[in-house]
């Protein structure tokens, strides 16, 4: 399959720009039908990022222009979880995406495709429009009050503390993302089975095959006049695995694209209805500024300055993608007039954590980049090749977390920072695999002034190693220390005699610890004697520090 190129765009109001990708077909279908893809919420959105890209690419390959996008306060768009009126803002984001798709791709008719809460938002927005011909709902959230209970149970299952129920104003954390009390209250009022108007004339529901389906909602849609097709399909659980392990649900993809293709092949209604936005829609009369590749964001708390964010390809082949956050030119000029440099002196490169795209775990990189840029730094959030929205290099596979080509990617990103942002110093920060790649780039001689490594899984990656280390070295050390302390307690020996102690695990821990200590002392001696060593972390650290 030849995948059409995608174009990164910012759209929507100047003060609250949204980010998205337009996937244009090489050969548009005869009937101008467009597809807007609505992502789920929070960690599910990070896991589903790769799948939604595949859906958009497949739609464009079938002749249907597609737009995938980040809602207000999510992903690469402006704002954050704690802003007010989240539900209204998310629905408004769907409307603005629809208007952008109509304008950019010339679509008269639309279909919405949503995953989980994204299907809910798609249905709510579609019910306010008259140009949405079809809705594809993947594992939709029909009753949002039950969904919030599910999120609370998920957070409790992680073993992390949850806000006290009495603290109604406190945000509820869900795997690193926040739902404020106001957002929870607004969502709790949403029940798609109570909508008086069908969101579209034709609806495809793709339920999980391993859980009860949405027969009740399907019956309600049919009662309101919609033609409904419902399937129970495998693949959802694999789609929501950790980003480094996520699997695109092939059967869901096939069914959805085939269904969309049938809609695209149908001529518009003969009575001349051009499917214009509903006059009663809250967003139907919105004017949407032209899409663009850079935006300006306001300053935060003093001494912060306004910043510019640009969606950029970092190489001439338009393969490596990233987003550059830097002080706004006007603000930099004012600083120069006051005697400081017009360009940021320091550049910071943020590297993917595993398979998570450039927004970082829990959207951490977006927050860091915007804050640091407002303080005068140029910050580049990049996707290494094969991850996020950077395609793999020739001979490499998608979502290869420890790609051997990462050093080339980092070298290109550093060149981009020095040439495009005119920085004189470059630093790299990475989490997990990003920490590994930053360190190895420095060891390999990349022009980095410093490296920040957070929780690296390993310092010496070998093909076939597990990305889910069952017993990391730091766990061995802490467990060995704990066993040494409890060995002096009488109750520990009593538990041992009652058979309540896993002797095998203790033996494994202590042997691992003893082996680690012996290996460390041997390497110190060998290094002192000048003997060559493989996988010599000490020498690599010395080379970087020197």
C-alpha cells in the first residue's frame, strides 16, 4: 500500500489553536467525503496514537481525506487538563476539525470516527450538525458516569493514591492525566442512549469482543431513525497495550475502512442538501482561521515571555518530525534591545519515552517545553524514526524503540536546533529509551553539552531484550538490602519456618546481588590494569564527563 503523505497543521482560534494532521488521498473518491478522527482520553489516547494514524492513512489510501487532531488542552494543542469547560471545549474541537476538513479538503459530507470517549464526543458533536453522514464508534463510552467510575477503579488498581472523595474541587488523577470536579460533573450528565437526535443517518459500532456490547444504544439509534450495523471485533485490548507494545487492530481497521468506502461511493442527496452545518449548532457559525504550521502562545507567570511553536520536519527528506518551542520573535527582539541575545542560547532536545510520541509520558514534554521556551530556551520535542509521526528509516520497522538509527536522528535534530534556532549550546533529556539514546549519542561524540537521563531501562541494549524488565538492578539492590535488615528479626525466621517465605526468590535476589558486586570489583581491577572490557559503563561515563 502506498501511504499518502500527511501534513501537520494548526487550526482554530488564534488564542486556542488546535493541532492535527491532514491526510490527503492521491486519488480522491468521486463523492467528496471527509473523515475526522476523534481520539480517546488520557493514556488511552497515547496508546491509540499509532492506530489512529493507521486509520487515517488507510482512509486516505481509499480516497477519503482524513484529519486526526488533538482536542483543546490535549496533545500538541493549546491548554491543559485543568482549564475550565473541558467537555464543551472538546466538543468545540470536533466542530472546528470538521470545518477545517471541509475547507482544506473540499468535503461536502463528513464521517466521524471515534475511539472510547472520542466516540462519545464525535456523537455529541455530530448530533449538532447536519453534514455528518456516518459515525464509526470503536468501543464507545455510552454512559459517561459509568466511565468515570471505571477510571477511578483503574487508578485504584495501579496502587496510586486517589483524591479524597470529600475534596470535590480536587482533580481526579487517571494514569497521569487529570479530570477536574467540573469536568467529571459535565461528563456524568452524558448518556448517548438519551440523545433525542441520531448523530448520523448511518452508524457503525465496533464493540470489544471480550466484553458486553452496546445493544441498548444500537436499539436507541435505530429508534431515532439511524441505520445501525454493530459488530463485536477482537483487537481493542492489544490496541491499548503500552505504546511500545500496542498492536494496530487489523480487523477493526478493515471493517471501518470498507464501511467508509461504501459511504464515499454514494452520491450526495438528490434534493440538493449540501450538508451545511446546522444553524442551531454552537459551532456552525464559527469562522476557522486558515491552517498554519506555527502558532503563538501567551506568556506564563513572570519572567516568562510569549512563545512560538512550529511543527517542523527536521530533514530535507521530510522524515523526522518534531515541534519546536521557542521565545516569540517579538519577545526575543525586545530582549535584544535591552542588551540580551535575540536568539536563545540554549537548545534542549526531548527524546521519546518508549513508544510514546513527542508529547511525552502524561504529556510531560509539552508542559516542560512550553515552560522552558517561555524562559528563553529553544526546546525541540522530536519523534525518532519509526516512532510517533516519524516513519522508519529504510530497513527498519515501525515502533522499534531501540532503533540502531537513533544516533543519526539525534545528530540531525541537533543540526536543526543549531541552524534553525541558532542555539550555541545543546542538551538532551530522555526518559527510559530516550535516556538510553541520549546517553549513547553523547558517548558517540554528538555535540551535546549535557545529558539528562531519567530511569533508563538499560545502558547496553541487546536485540531480543524484554522492554518490560521483570527484575531491574535497582530492584535487586533494594530487595537485597531489605532481606539483610529483616534477617535480624525473629518474626522473619518464624515466617520462614511456617513456609510463608518465597525462598527461591530470596536466593535469586541474593545471587544476583553477589554476582553484581563481584562483576563490579572485577571491572574496576581490569580497568585499572588497562584491560579491554565490553559494555564498560564506567568508561563510557568517563568519556562523556571528560
